[in-house]
C-alpha cells in the first residue's frame, strides 16, 4: 500500500482533500431531510439531545444476583439513567448453575440467573416503572423477559408500564458469537412469538436489539457490520409478517445495537447511513405506514476489541473518542467500556470513569446543542454515501442467496468477516496500522493495574441457593407446566404464555430450556 493512500477500516479511500466537487449533484433534501423526518439521516427526533440526552446505560453483571444488584445501585447513584445486564454463559446457553457444563463458568462473564428468586434479588429496590432495562440475552431471551415481567407484577407494576430491551438476535449468534441453543427455524419462531406477545402484553418493550456489535467484535468492517445486521433484520421482519403479524404492529419496537470503533468519521457516517438504509427497507420493501416503523433507533457500545491490555489507561481516550462519534452519529443510548476491560471485568473506579466520560460529553462539550452538527461536511456526507452504497451491495448479494438464513447456512457472512479480521490483524502485525502502546510508543516495565476480583465461593453459594429453591416447590405442578411448554412447542401456539406459567410455578431457566430442547433439538453447525 502506497504511503500516501489512507483508508478507513472498511477500505474506503480517504482523499487528501474534500471539496464541494465531492458532492456534485448531491441533493440535501433527498439525502438528508431534517432531523426527525425521512429518511432520518440526521436523526430520529427533531431536537435530538437538545430535548433529552441519550440513555446512559452501563453494561453490568457478574457473580450472583445480589452482587449485580449492588453494582446497579452504585451506577444509578452515580447518574446512570438506564440498566444494562450481562448474563453468564450458562444462563445464555440455557443451563442452570448446577449443570455439569456450567462448572467453572457460573457468574464469570455476567450474572447467574437460574430462577425467579434470582430475578427478584437482581431487581430488588429498582423502580421498574421508571428505570428501563436492557438485557443482553438471546437464546433464553423469552425466559428472562418473562421473569422480569413476573417480578414487575409482584412489585405492583403492570406489564404495560415496564420498558426496556432484550437482544433476542439469534442470527448474529450463528454468524459471530456462538451462544445459540436451537436450530435457526425454531429460533425464528421464538423471536416472532416474542414480537406477538409483547405487542399484546408488554407494548413498551423493545422486542429485539438487532446487533452489529458482535459482528464487528468478530472482525468485520464497518460496512459489513451494518449490511449483515440489516440483512438479519430483514429476515426477522419477513418472518414476523409470514407468522401473520402486521408490520406496523411490531416494527416500531425494533431496535439496533452498533459498535463504536476507532475511525471517527467512518463511524459517524456509518450511524447516519444505517438510518437511511433502514428507512428505505421499511418503506419500499415492507410498505410500513407508521413513521416509527422506519426509524432506526440504536444503542452503541464502545469497541471492546479495540481496548489494549498494554498501557490500559490509553483506553480512556479511545473510549471517549468512540463515544463522541456515537453521539455525533445520533445514538439513543450508550455504554462506555471501562479502561481495564482488556484485563478483567471493570472495577468500580473504571466503571465510574466510563460513565463520567458520557456525562462530560453530554454536559460539557457542547455537541448536544444542535442535531447532527456534522451535516453538510464534505467528508462526512461523502463517506455516508459510500458506506450506504457498499452496504447495499452486500444486502443485494444476500438477497440473491435467498436471505440472511440461507447466506448463514452457506457460511457467506462468516467467511467475509474472517477475511476482514485477517486483513485487519495483518495490518497491525505489518505496522501498517498504528495501535498506540501495542506496536508503536511502547514502554517497558508497565505497572500491574488493579483488576476486578471474582470470588470463587460465589459459584458454590449459587448452587446451594438453587438446590434450596428446587426443594421448596410443588414438583408435580412444575412438571405439569413444563409438559404444557413442550406440548405448545410441538404445535403452533405462542410459546410465551405457557413458559410464563411454568416459571411462575417454580420451573428454572434450565428446565424451561430443556423442555424446548426436547422438541426443537440443538443446533450443530
């Protein structure tokens, strides 16, 4: 690569100078509109942050429910405005903490939730009628959502008053992350059952957070991130329509989850392009009439894969720039990573500093005073158009293959991401890409940073609580309710009502998952 050629992470050439000639024939009314108006390039709300700041939603979860509840309270007291919960691998994979496959993983990368009692403890003292909660959960999303609904009802908060988001995005699990349980077709059924259930019972809940974050973390480019994610979204919308739902009954509650990466202008352009693409998809392809159905609302998390264990304090700067790009691109909520997350779960000090980063951007930097302040920039508008063009090329290719599910089964997205990840890593190894503190500006003898301690006794205590919970229930009632879940799975009814009754009777997350596994089987790639 010539020294004078510079490219974004997606390989888009960045010219030495941008002028009005780069936007020749460009029509602002068509390409931009106004904030809050189609095609939503400039944002989904007219005043954006001048009316209200984004939700500051720090991702938290570790150990047992009591430990995570304590972290939730700490962050709320520090000024966080929404909860975001991480679950451990056994919970994500539909195993209780006493399952042999859970050994050594209980509470490690998130909180362990086995029973309705755990959910009660997790949410103790949290005002569920005012705090919104995001749960990063996929295969077991329906179970965690129903537990949340039951606890809210026990607190006297009706289902139509709770709000939040479940990730519930299985297609990206097959592409990039791997926490799938069931094969794609039954997984799509569960997702559309959630759409239908929430439309009727929990209307303020965002039923899916269609995630490009993990696609980017797996090594994709910015273009691939939005293209593959929107292709997945198209598959979800089509599946819901095929299941008999009207697009405007569920589409306003769809949301997206983007990664905040290092190339500032490409990231801003990516967020803007994604809104324009989604507006076109929903209006032209699916005929949505409700303007909210065509508004791409999204959460952003700063890029975990960009953090370095070397000179970890440098990550404070990376996170601040990534967060600023998300704000300039119009995010609706934001998580900023702790600077120590390349080493461990974030300490309280790191979590507080990550939240303070958002607060400084929101209250001190002046970037919230006017919507889409980079609109009309030669470089940003050129890059937005180019990202949109390249993303449509991918979407069209996936359409030609029959859609996202068929493309996943053909390993198309996986192969494209693998190649992009290889090229990115090679550019670092060859010193073509500078990572400060890693391959340039290194130091010897770095001090050992404080890391978050995981108490190994938590796993034993969690299993003991689960054993006590299982001993104190009507086993015959639990068995009958689980049989109803399996019976519904063999038919065509909505799965969530019998799942809710099973959980209310005392069935565990693992037992409900097993009732579905018995019918649907498990996915073997």
